[in-house]
């Protein structure tokens, strides 16, 4: 399949929307999703991953009553939530001071990836019991960071997809409404495009189970304000693929130019 031409009027409308975003307080991902929905006459989705490489400057462990341990992670952007757990062995509490000193000497690190890398070092450098304990603490710290991070998803053009003949039956429409309200399947499907610098097409069951398997998705990876993500067009399997591939490619390239 060869990409199709983008009508001159459509290209001008997209350019105008993106150029106006520079002077607007509206989030760029919202502008991009709306411009893509209008140009494609389909459902447009933009998913932006959170910034996961926050600098971690401190990790604190506190022994609590009842054998619980509290873990707090701090960064330059302020304190992060804490987590508590009860070690499998009470003797692990005696490792708290050593763990804090070992970790403190090796900070800062860059977010969850840095913490996981540090856990690997702990297993290699420390004794078996201390290495396992340090790896557990650092793994929990990494998961604590990751639990705060939810992909921001912007959806525009729901009326376009709902008006398609394929979704006029009551059962298909209910499934579509569920897909748009419970966004996890759509987000997972779109995130599969995040590392692709060129548009790809995913059809039917390739997108996952449920209502999304009645759809096609044209998407590619993007970067907005230093954050990686994806943009795409969701619609029925019967779609004008050459035009949509060109639109997704064009919007992605315009975002590269703004970076």
C-alpha cells in the first residue's frame, strides 16, 4: 500500500491548528488529537508516557511497629509516595542501616530504570543476604515510581466513529462506548506503536480482545515536550488507509520539527 496524497485544504487546516498551539495554553496533545480527528473523520488518540527518569536523590527506610518497614523515595521534584511491607524474616530489619548507607553512597540515579540497575549492582557486589535485601528494597522503590506514572490519553472524534455503519447495532455501540470509557485496551494497543518512527497499521485481533478487535488502528511513535508517546487513528476495518497513513506520518513529522 502506498500512502495517499493529503488534500491541500486538509494540510492547511492541520498546519494552522499546530501553529496556533504555540500561542495557546491548551496542551499540545489535545490540539494534535483534535486536528487529527477533524482531518481523518475518524477517532484520533494521542497517548503520552509520563517522564520516568526523575532524578532520585534519597531513599529512606524506617522500621515501624509490628515488624513493618516504610520506604520513602525522594527526588529533586519533591517527595514521592511511600510504601510499607513486612519482611519475610524479622532479621531483615537489622539490615536497614546498612541498606541506607549502601544506597545513599550510590545516589542519585535516573528514575525507575536507574533503581533497577542499582538492584543489579547490589546482587553482584553485596553478600548474598544483603544483596537480596538491597535488591528487594530497590525493586520496591522502582515499582513505587512506576505506580505514579500513568500514560496520559487524549481522545477526539468519538462522534465520527460512532456514526460509522459498522457500529450502528446496539451491541457494537455498547462495546464501543465501553472501549472509550475503559481506556486500558486502547492505550495498550496504541502504546505498541511508541517505538515506530513510521506509521503502521494494526487490524482486528492484532489490537487485542474485546471491542477493539472490530477496529483498525493506524499509528506511529511521537515525542511531545521531551516525552515519548504515540498518536493514531482508530476506526472500522473499512477505512481509507492510504490517506490515514499519510496524515499520521505528516502529524508525526510536524511534531519532530517542533522538538
